[in-house]
C-alpha cells in the first residue's frame, strides 16, 4: 500500500465525495499506476518524508486503484473506467489493417460492438508495478499488465522474436510520420512499459506488414476525451478527469530529483494559492496529450492550445517541444530504478544507425509526438551521444515539469468540509455504528456512505438523536474501507471506517 501521501487517503476519499455531492460523473477516471515502491536515482528506498530528497514521487500518492471483474465469459470489466475488454489474445498477431477490420465482425460473449482501443483506452491498462524487460539478463519477468485477469505473452524467441516483442495496437494513428515519414500507429508495449509509434508497413528486411498483439474493447465510448476549461487563475481544469493543471510549465529542464524538489518549492510558496501540487504520474501526464496535433502537421506540440508550452532547440538544431517528467519510476527487471518515465509533447527523436554497424547516425522522429519513454534520472546527456536503446532515443535528462493537483471542490460550492471530524464507534464496524457530532440546531442529517470507487452505497436522511449522535447500519455492504459523509448545519463532516 502506498504510504506518506501529501494528501492522505481521507482527502482522496473527500475528492470522491465531492463528485458524489455534485452528481457529476467523471467520464475519464485515470486508473492509478499501481507503483508502490519509492526510488532514488538508482535504487529502491524507504519512502522519503516531506522536505527530504525524492519526496513526492508516484508511489506516495494514490489514485483510483486498479479494479477488474472477470465476467466468466472471456471478458473483463474495468470497474474504474467502465470499459469491457477481451480477456484472451488471438492465436496469432495481426497487422494494423487486420486489427481495424477484425473488430467489425468480432463477436464475443454475445456482444458485437467491439472496437480496437484508442491509445488512451489501451494505456488505461498499464501498471507500473511491472518491470522493463529491455536489456540483457533480466532477473525476473513482470509485465506492465494485470495477468490475473488478462492473458499476456512475451515475444516468442523460438520463431526469432525478442522477449520485448509484445506490442499492442491501438486505433490511434500518428498524424505525423516516423522514420522519415512512414505511416505510424501508436501502441503500448506491456513488456517494456512504453508507448511507441510503430510503422505499420514491413519492418526492415521483411516483406509483410508489422504485426501486433490485439485486444478489443467495448463500452464507455467517450473514455479518454478531455473537457478543458481555462479558470482564468493560471490553471486549467479537466472536467472529465477531475484534475487541475498548471497552465504553464517549468520553463526549463530539470533532472528528476530537481523536478521533485521544484514541486516542493512551489508548494512552499503556495503557488497559485495551493500547496497540494504534485508531479503527475505517467497516466495523468499522458491524459492531456492531444493526438490530433504534432510538430509535423500543426506546427505545435501535441497538447491542447489552452495550455502554454515552452519550445526548445532540439538535438538537430530545430525548434521542437519538451519531454515532461512524471513522478513514475521506470523500474528495470534487474531490480534497479535509474530511469524515470517521461511523456513526449514534441517529437520522440532518436539516433538511427543507417545502415546498422556503419557508425552513421541520423536524427529522426522515431516514436512520434505522443510517445511515452524513459530517461536516466541523473547524469550528463553528453555521455549519450547516440541516445539509448535500439532506436537511439535521445537522452535529455533535464526534462520539463507541469504541475497537477486533484480538484477536491467539484460541486462543493460554499459548503465547507470538516475533515476527519466525525467520531465513529465502534470501528471496525460489523452492522450498527454511531456518529458523534458537536451541538446542532438541526434534528435530521443527510448521510452518505461512499466506497473507494466513489460510488454511493447508502444515501438517506436520518434523525439526529438527543445526544447529537446518529445511528447507522451497514450490515448489507461489502467488507472494505468506506467514507461516511454527513451534511449538518451547511457543513460536510467526514470520517473513515472499516466494514468487516
């Protein structure tokens, strides 16, 4: 379980409460990355305290925890996103054209409205509790996918594939071109934990189009769509995710430790009137990508123009746009955590050696604006003159930062929240429990019981007893951790209890 969060589990549940109070349904709930380990620039560390180096990374904040339901009919429902997924993979891989066309006739569990997922739908499944299989001699295999619910396979080395060849196709095509102009499809690799733009044509030395793993999806057809609003106070609100973003970025590149410290500094300054800013995790940062834009086609970064974004001069001397750090570590299968996850809002450049072993390197957009990669957390980029990995990903190390915080005021208006202000006993609870208040002039209260997914399990008006207590019964709800929220005297009192 994640520990030492700036905003505690209770505040996270209050956020869920605010959505229930407003009656608003988030259409783009971002599933947590599931990363529960903290790292320095190389190794796992004890979770750092506020003010210490490396405080504020992904593992120290909770989002909507991954939650799936095996429907028993070869489908799996994501209880956070509302998406229903094909559980098993096809016997063989498919080309991009085959994957798109196959959805039209796919029939599973009686459903015929299956589709090839968008890149944001597909990325909702990634879990950074996995470990990157790249490189030699991995100590253990741990894919970036919950294999308790979904079939997964690494590349088949018996037919000449690499273990890393576990690329899943999405329906999101790059509006630009990679490798000098090739038509490109964005995909997620659940073996190495990255988004890459893959050329859909034949790979070098081959005659057949590239083939992908395919997993179809259905339901919640608006998942992944943003609804940005400029609040006029230096922030951008995404109504569909419930996140508030800084309209501006850091304006300069920082290494990973500096990025975390910069966020702490902004909180100490009460930046834009708030002190709960954080470095977004990988999935939060990817959520604001605009895949309809690219430097090649719109002469802009892959982000909605409601945001301001810095430009830079890239490794080839051209105007381009930054990579942005996340608080997520890109853990390796050798047990280290020396790389941090970044998201590309400009071209994902790489140094391609052409022909191989020639020593002739050409800089090109190899993954596409909208890719998710990883960089060393510290060091000197000059030590990586031809980049990193098989496509020579440029190594910048000093990447940019954009702050984010959770909107905990949606629908609350002027009603104040009295955090952790309820006295609940007994706790844990089996059936009946009592809530104790300060003196009140009211005789009835409005009470809600809310689960960890933000769903209201109980909503009723209850008489306030003479000793300012309320009696509630929860014997019919499932075991777990719940928020109880009571509206009294124009205030919302909250508390947490455990149902056994």
